């Protein structure tokens, strides 16, 4: 009996052509300009990473400033309770004489609060999404035009605060109260003077942010300059309110 034979016909069916719709075999890169920021090393992941590094830096600087003022506050409170025992009366005598705070400090405080509000408005303008989108599309620099007026207002209010502080010191001098007049006056001039010095640094930061806007620097640079200046300015405002309350309630 003959064995059956099998033959295999070649497969002549052509493979169906691959048409569109399948998409790439790997996920597309993300970020503007085809840059995959998430796959880059830390510290080189684009504008957001750069902004976070600047925020971290200003946060550490502000923390060190607050630690300084906490130390001064501790010395201020401890010094109030120091003195000596009178050998004749056996009574505890202190040389601390509470001083009257100049009334202009109320005006100065209002000026600084207003400047903090205007600074926040400037910061929000450079991150405002519709304005940022217009700049990305090359339709001008609307964030610059929107933030510059608020930066100017903040700058003027900050200068007004510093002038007000100088007037307060002059008023105390006219009353015969100087740095070495009494421990209470010494701490007043020390705390307010140190704060004013740090606020001058904030004014310089404002000038930096304003100059970046006037010179029409890239959006990323203007955002960083304004954002960092704003957070530092807010910190100086909170610090002043702390000092102001301290002089009114712990005298």
C-alpha cells in the first residue's frame, strides 16, 4: 500500500501593509522643544527645576535670618529681667526703662503690608497662564507689561518704609533717646536697624527683578527674579510685624 505524500504550498499571502494609527513603539518625549526633562539628572530638568533651586536657596537664607532674630529676641527678653539687689533696701533693681514706640511705626507697618500685596500681584502676573501662553506663542511680552507696574509700586513703598524708619530714629534722637541711652533703646535700634539692613537687600532684589523686565529678559529669568524677590519680601514683611508686636507687648 503506497504511503500518502504531503506537499506544502508556499504562502503567497502578502502581509497587510501597516498603515497609520498604530503610533510609535515608544512614548514620545515630553517638554518644550522635544526635551524629556524627567529623564535628565536632578538639577538639569528645565525651568521648573531651576526655579525650585532658587526657592530652596532663598528659603535657607530666610531661615538663617529668622534664627538671627530669634536669638536677638531671646537676648531682649532675658535682658529685661536682669538687674541687681540694692544693698540698702534689699530690693531687686533693674535698669530697664520701657520706651514709648514712635507713632510713625504704625504708618511704616501699613506701607510694608501694602508693598507685600503689590509684590504678590507682580509675582502672579509673571506666572499667569494666559499671559505666559501668549509669550510662548511669540505674541509679545504681556507678563512683562503686567508685572512691571506692580514692581514699581512695591519699590516705592519699600523706599517709603525705609524713610519712615529713619524718621522714627530721628524722632527718638530729638527726645534724647539714643543707642546707648538705655538697654531698651539699644535693642530697639539694634532690631529695627538690622531689619532695615535686610530690607535694603530686598530693595536690591526688586531692582534686579525690575531691570530684568525693563531689559525684556527671557520669561524664565523674569519669573525667577520676580518669584525669589517676592518670597524674600514677604518674609521681611512678616519679620517686621513680629518685631512690631514684640515692642508693643513685651516692653
